[in-house]
C-alpha cells in the first residue's frame, strides 16, 4: 500500500521531511489548488497566481525527480474546493497505509489535520518543519525561561547556536546589532539597482487566465507578473541581491522613496515563505559576502537579523500564543478599515504611494508596512481583525504565521507589549526624515493643527492622549508623556478636536 504525502502551497521544498520520511517508490504526493484557500480572505490576484504557478512548477519538478504526484488544479471538474474534502475523498478511494505531512504554517490548517486524524482509520503523522532553524519545542523552552520576550536576546541565542558571524562566542565586529547604522535616508544621487523580474511562461500565463476568470473581484493588479516561480529563478533573485543590493542594504533598509517600490531590499520573502528558498542558504550567501569583502558587516548583520532573528522569532511567537493571540485588543480599537485602503484614494501622499504599490506589486518593504500603513492604522484605532485580514490579503509573501504577530505585536500593540517594548507610533516627522513623500503632499508636515496640517501630527498626539491609561506606565513612553504634559492645553485641545473630526470622516 502507498503512503500519502500531502504538500501545501507554502511547502515547495525538496528538503521537506515528509518527502524523505518514506521511499518515493511507495508514495503518492498530493497537491491541490482549492478555492477555500484562495477565498478565506480576499487574496491579491497576483498572490494567488504566484502561488498556483509555483505549485505547478514544483509538481513538474517532483515528477522529474521520480515522484508520483496527484495534482488537483482549481478548475478540475472533481475539485472539492477544500483540503479537508479532498483528503476525505482520497482516503475513501485509495488504500493508503498512512498520511504524512510536514507541520503546516498556519493554525487553522493544523486544526483541519487534527480533525481529519480523528475521522480516518489510518495513521496521520505530522513532522516538524525542519526548514526553520529553531524548532517549536526549542522556542517554547527559550520563551519559558524569559520574563520578557525580546527578539534581540533570541537573536543572540541563535547566532551563538548556529555560529553565524560569531568567533569564540563573541559577535563579529564587537557588537551584536548594527541597527543604528541602518537608518539613513536615501539621497537623490544614489543609483537604485533594477528589480529582478522574470517573464511569465506558459504555466504562469494559464494560471493568470484562471485567476482573472475565477477571482475577478479580488484586490490588486495581476499584471505585471514578474515573480520567480522555480527554485532556479528564486536562487537567481538571491544571487542578484547579494551582488547588487546587499552592500547598501543596511544603510538604506529603512529609507523610502516615491515611485521606488523595491530599493535595496532582497525581495526574497515571497520565495522563503513558500519554500523556493531555504533560509540557511540565504544566510550563508550573505555571510560569505562579508567574509569575501564584497559587503559590509552592517549590511550583512542587518540581513541576518531579519532571517535568523526576526523571522524565526515571529514564527515562535505565533505558535506559542495561538489560538487566543488573534483575539487580543489591548488598546480597545474598534473602527472599521478605511475604504481607501482598498482603493488608494487619499490626499495623504505617503499612504497613497504605499497603497498604490501594494495594489500593483502585492509588496511593500517593512518600513512602509510598519511606519506608514501600520502607523496610520494604529493611530486611528482600526480594529485588529480588520487589519489582520487586510495584511494577509494584500501581500504575496503573507501567511498567517508571519502576518499575525507583526500586526498584533508590532503594528497595533494589541498584545500589550508581549514582545515590542512600546508602540511603533510616530508623527509626520519620521516619515519626512526617511522619505521624500512629504514634498509631493498637499499637507504640511511641519504643521500640527489647521486645514493643511499633516494628519499624522495631530493623530499622533491624540493617540498618546487617548491611551494614557494603558501606555503612561510604560518606561519607554515616559519621555513622550512628559512632552505631552509640557504642551499648552490649547494646542493639545486643538489637536484632539481636529483628530475627532478626521476620525469621524474616516470610512
């Protein structure tokens, strides 16, 4: 009897433990495009097309390696529309000896597998996802020993454990973190490398046709379609980043520039999160660039921190705190999501730029996500469930395990500082310092009240005032509240009044 190996759309890796757990000769690999996965939030059309195309290319690669693969396309007449129904039909129609799955990335999928396990008569084995560098049990043990969960200490633990940029248990360059060197605004004279793109082949073109036909009302532009959809193409994206962007990545990783979506970022999160790249190969490539002298330590350390530190830490937080984590709302935010988050129609130029790029590319870099879009959603008190859905819907690299903790902990402070020491709230001054958006905005970033005042300015102080009961006891907020107390009551009152009017008009 055959073993059934189930692969999900974010498990497009040859080194999955489920693929090596049993001989390929006695196994059937099952992959499925299902409507439920594409519709449980209104995913960006480009995101759906990317994942389906990458899945189809991976299916062909598995067959070339000698695997027997059963693949359900979304337009197959007998497609059941959900993984659970598909697996039930398979189990009933075949005499499998077991089902083997690599641990899924999302809690709801794990729940589905656990329900399936209870309702079938054959064994179902869930193997640890070894593509991550920190196992879930290991992270839980790390967290249990800490009074506060802070990424920096986890990151140092991971650096030492994996001996990355470490000599004799000490950090390369004498310090663990070069973040202070990674906050320079982008000068106009800096030449930005071209974004690595690929032409859509016949498989991608067919998927694009299907997505346009089946999901016409979903958010986003499906063209231009530029993604890497194979391991070879993803490796090319990594290679170009290491040679062309990494040297200046650290210096400009927080910078923003109008009509420049890609800048010096790696653009590999799409491929890491679906399995076309392995995090260790990306880390090794960056570290080798440092030791060969082709990239500075500040850039390489900043990149390693994102993968070895932040990415692993966020995944650990997700599985440590689910399922209750998604219900938290420490700041009692209740407003609905503004409609312009779907249209991009706003006079606030920084928001308009970020939203238009989201619609076109299914991508923003992390500072746009956090300090433009996220900052606005935090200051205006948008309810966490709406923010979660939006971030999960619009980005091609978004999966719940990475989206949810970033939204709840970093963007909204909805978990009351579980791992972020303070809210990431800012006035217009930060945006002005790190971008050129303000030059083309009808609002004046230096004004705090009045018809042309930057909304970020008065919304910031309204947020600080409105959340005094929750935030004033935070040691890292003490300076802010001291500044608030020194403001004239007239100025504070005027900003609160203008914020109230702005929020009443928000829809």
